[in-house]
C-alpha cells in the first residue's frame, strides 16, 4: 500500500530496504547493494507510477532513450531488481508481473528527514562509509606497503597497492564527471609502468581494507576555469596525517595539471618519474576530447563506448601526432566486440591501421603492445600474440587489460593453470572488474571447478549485470531453468548473428535443445560446427552427451575418452568417462578411472571439498554396489556435505548415498515445479536414465514426465518458439523422444 507521493530524488523506504536514488544503492540493517543506473531508473519509474502497472514498452522508453539500442530486456532489468530485493518467492513482495506489465506491491514511505543517508541503517563500518562518502568525496588511494608502514622519503617502496576512489566535485561543474575521471586516469596511466611495485585500483573506500599501509585522499574543486586538487597522505594504522599538498591548474591546460599531479605523487613515493610514453604535449583541445573519450570508455556499455569512439576520433582529427588516442580508439573497438554485436573481423580491420600509426609515433607504448597482441590472438597468430603480451607486461606490469587478454589466449590453448594465474593478477589490479571476473569464471569452468566458477560468475554479474552476452553465458554457469532458457531465446532473437560468431555458441545452444528434448535440433546445430573445430573439448562433450542421452553408451565412452586424452591433467574430464562406464555395467573400470585421477580412499582421511565431493560420492556408490566398503568417516562426511545442497540445486545426486527413491522424487518434483530442466552441463543422463528411475512408481514416472514436458513447452511458448516444439513431445514420453539422433 502506498500512502503518499514519493519524491524520486530523495531517499525513501520500500519494504525493508532504503533506496538512495542519487547513489544508486539499496541498504538494509545488514548490507548495502549497488544498482546499475538502468535498474535504478526502472525502479523509480515503477515508484512514480504509485502502484499502477507499467507495460514493457513504457519501461523500455524510461530505461533507454528512443535513440539508444537496448542492451538488455526489461525482464532482465526487473530480474536484477528482484534479486537485489531478495524477492524470489511467490507471491512477489516487491515487484509483481501481470502479463506484460509490472507494478510495485511493497509499502513505501519517505520520512521528512533532511540529509538522511539510507546507508546509515547498515551496521558497523558501512555506516561510517556512508557518511565518509558524502563529506569527503574526491580522491582516495591506499598505499599498502611491504611491511605495513609508510616508507621514509629516502627509501622507495618495494610493493605498492593503490585503491582509487572516483572523484566527487562539490562545485557541480558541468564537466566534473570527466574531469574527475581524468585525474584517476592520469594516475592509472603513469603508475601502470611502475616496476617492482603492485598498483591496484579498486572502487571501495580504503577504510574498508585492512589497517595497513597509507591512504592518499583529497578533493577536487572547480571554480570557473580553475582547478584545485588537495591531496592528503594518511597512515591507515594510526590515522595520522603524513603529507598534504595542493595542486592547482586550469581546465584549459589539463595536460600540465595531470603532469604536476603525477610528479607530486611519484615524488612522495620516491620512485623514478619516468614512463614509456613520450612527453610530447598534445593539442589542448585534442587532449580534452581524449579525456572525455576515456571517461566514456570506462563506463563499459554500448552507448558510452560509441561516444568514446567519437571523442577519440575527434582527438585524432585535431592532433594526428597524439599516439595514445590511436590505441584508445582501437581498445574501444575491442570492447565493443564484447559489449555489442560488433564482429571480431571488423575490430581487426579497424585496429590494424590505428596500431600501425601508434607504433610509428611512439614505439614504446605498452598499451599498444597489448592491443596488438589481442589483434594477433584473434587472427590465430598465437605465438606472436604471446610475445607481444609478455613485452607489454614487461613494460607495464600494472596494466590490467594485458593480463585479461593474455588469460583469454592461454585458456583457448588449454593452459588453464597459467590462464588462472593471469586472471588472478588482473584481479589484484582491478578487483571490481566484471570482465576480469567473467574471464576467471570461464577458466575455472574449463578446469572443472564448477562451484568456484559459479561463485566467480555471480560476482561478475553483480558488478556488470547488463553485458550483452549474459543470456548465453549463464547457460554454462547457472542451472538450466525455464527462466534462463527463455532469456536465451529472447536474446538470440534480438542478436541472431551473434550465435554464429563462435562455434562454441552453437555447442551451447545444442546442449540447451537437448535439455528441451529436441535431439534433432541439437544435431542440426552440431553439424554446423566447422570440421576443424570438432576436436575441441566443448564439442566433444556435447557429442558424447548426445550419444549418452540416446543410450549409445559405447559411442559416448569413445568420445569422452578422446576428450580426456587431449588434456590428461584435467581430472574433471574423467568424470564423464566413469559415469559412462557405470552405464555399461563396468563398475570396476569406473572405480579404477576415478582412483587414477583422484586420491584413493585409504586409511588416511581425505578432505572433502566442493570440487571433489562428486567423484568421491560416485566412488562410495561404486564400492557399495560391488561389495567393497568405503571408510565410515567418508560415508558420513559425504552425507553431511550433500544434504544441505541437494534441495537447493540438485548438483549432487543424493540418491547415490541415501538410496531413497521417495526422497529423490520429492526433490525432483519440487525442482520441476520451480522450472527445472535437465542440466546436461552436470548430468549425462535424462531423468529416466537415473539409477533410481525404475524404483519410482508408474504414477511418479508419469508426473515427472508431465512436469518436464510442461516446463519445456513453457520455454518455447514464452520465447515465441512453440512452433519449434517437436510434435512428438505431446504423444511420446520423454524416454521415447530421446531416441532421436
């Protein structure tokens, strides 16, 4: 119930949450959640409607201007809001959907308290952070030194970790946003080449970090055309001020202002004031356009990246000798291929002459080496790419994009350990990067570390929920449900050509069609994978899965063994082999397969964790059915480790331990009622192939089949693909439909 009009620019309360529209935040007594600007815009539109329903078109017009291309669906934005509010149950407590309309159903209020900070309801340090964010604003860098103390000026630090906070301008100058970003960017560019020290950039306040090292904080004031930047270095352990300085400049002379800032900072760190880029002063207007472009580039959405392209192009037209603008323009194209549907071939075509020009103007730019390496990687010139990545990191050991892109190359080569190391180093530099977290998640996924991959991917979603490929990526990381499948098909209708860009995209969709019971459609997609790409691990998994669902276990075993032989060090590849051997009745061989890749279960206790729980569970099951006894401690520990998890996500087959068909049916029925579909990223078998299927009653089997068919039809109906549904699904049982090949 809504009692009175809510002012959309002042903090207000909705349900149990405080909403701060200006800060794009939600807060309750225990935590604080950041919303994307689009999610906050959608929420405010619903709030202003005062309980009335708004249609998708109305919300789309509010969220995206008429000239902007939507980079997500309205339903995705609403889903983000529901997840933020914890509104996952039925009936909805915050946002209700009726057909294609949405409305607020939670009670809202807006106390008449001037200057109320909604974050102040959060406990502990969060309350202090809220007040700090309003009163200090500006710049904050943390220097966490090797021994936890601030080094004397006579001694250079061996390790520096830097945490910048976005500048806040109290004067509300019309250009404060990009001018504020430009100061952080100038520091980032200069310190990227700082050898012998780690330079980390974070979006959190330094006070939320361990009380070690030093902090540099300050505030930028803009009066007319004058700039005043006050810097303060404070010891985090004692909160004692160690150094303060004033740097003044003019808006018309930003390059000189940034040089003065960098020199003062490096002087206090007592590190050499040098860099690989030249010291040529660019045209002032060109530099201004360049800084605006960097500001938009850092926002990582399609519209901002397109504006960045315009600004960098304008900078080049005004000063054709300014090498950084050429590299920045190329990098904008690279990121557009991630956040939009721009094909990699277009990026390579655009970047080649830009990088040629950048190297001709300044052959010592590490950013140019990293961008060239990415171009080589996309062209299949992997050896050359690796050489350029190493050169870039040698020149700029604190340049996060080089680690990110190098990690992608290493993963594509199956060098997962090295890839993971690159992502870990990138995250040390930029821990709040959605792209880096996604890259790490994919490497963990390819290593078979599914739970860690999911956790990392969820973190990436929290940081960057609106990126273009989310509906495709979440099919690999999250359980396949009616919601995730529908999101994918709606997205693929908007971007049909994206699916064909990478062969692995077709493999992902093929596995989805298997979950929907249409093996014929899955086969059509797998046939479209180029012959030269049919030896990849993902393709072989999908092919083996296809054979397994169709009960051709001998063929499935051959494919899974081929896949495992390609990467014998990846023990997760042994699991499909063992599972298929079980289906063939070769239980001793299956147990031997597991023992070969996982430590044998002997007298010494084996630690159970999220990554080895599944194989040890299967081993317990195998020993049980072949008459061997597993250590009692392991049997008990496995029971305890899976009992809390199975009800939530069915990622561990509890029936292996409990051998309780009735409990399995209850769990399966509850999952189906909530939209579950067979998740073949984890399971090789359809429900009717499960070990306990024959223990279900006929009525239970028919109910499972009926609910599964309902979920599959729901996906196709809600995504407008009902005509694709194989007519036989209405006439045959799920068991019969899996006979298609």
